[in-house]
C-alpha cells in the first residue's frame, strides 16, 4: 500500500519527539481517562481501555502510572475531557487531521487555528480532508533478526489485511475492528513496538520548495507541542533522513 513506510516513519518520529519532551505519558493518561469514562475501569470488559493500555505499555509507560490513571478516571474528581477532531490544509494543499482531547474546546480550537494560520495553512470544515484518509489498524514490530516469511505468515493467519517488512521493521495493517485481536495474537510471539488505530493517507503530497518544507515542519511541530493534541495525521511525503 502506498504510503505505508512513510506512515511508519511519521509515527516513529512523532513518538520519539513526544518522548524526548516528556509529553507522551500525559497524552496516554488522557486517553486512558476517556476510555474509562466511556466503558469503565475493567480492562477485561472495556476493549477501548485494553487497546490504550497496550499502546501505553508499548510506549514503556510504567504499570503503576497506568494504574494511577485508571483509578483517577474511575474517581469522581476526574477532569471531563472530550474528543475533538480538526481538519485543514498545510502548505501546497497538504491534508492534515488533528485529534485532540480537551477540557476547553474554545481554547483548543483557537490554538489549532493559530498553528495553521501562522504557517501557511488554513483550518477547514469537518470532512474537508478526512475523505483522503482510511482508518486502519497499524501494528509495528521492530526486530532486525525477524524472518520475513515467518512473520508475514503469522500476521496473515492472525487476521491482518496486509504486511510490509523492510529494514527490520514489520508494518502490519488490519481493519480497525480487528486490530486488537491481531495484536494480541502476535504479542504471544513478538514484541510489539506500537499498535493503534490510525488515519492512513490514500495518496501522498510532495513539497519541493524549501519555504514550504520549513513551514510544514513548523506547523506539525506547533500542533504536536500542544498539550491538548493527541495525534496529527498528514499526507506529506516527507523526505528520507538517510
């Protein structure tokens, strides 16, 4: 599938950036609280919470930190977060989707709009770019010694739709509803680096002018630095760092 390896690179870069800035645990904590609010604190009976907990563990979030977040969410003093999604265009018409968890919609909307406006983009209406993305389950396994044929067979038998293996990284694609089951099956044999339901671009957009590249980079950085923003998806065909 076109854009797979690009998506993996984007996901890895974002995770590394968040971890370096100490924000990824805060974001995961919010996701845990929302999942508990929607389906209760029992991981065994809350599939969304189970998915977020697996994501947190893949990001090396300590078990006691996960437990505290679940207990806080189950208590009456929990902050009331809600999910919001924004869509817009970056330089040269690049498509961007911003997913956030916020306790103040007006603040978050203003901050996201400011990031777009300041960096040559513009925030659009709901649905303006989401049709250019497909929702997919994405599971990443990193192991330089993996056997490509073996992991491909294991992934397909577990129910995956597609798998791409390159340079010791396996990117496994599933239907959103199948992601949890495929992840659990593969986790019995492999160490999962990440597993989540994501928005995958159908086509990629190139930026060739230095000014556009700089503006897009700053726009993504501003969005990802926002404490309310959980995930940023885009269809920029980012240049290789090699």
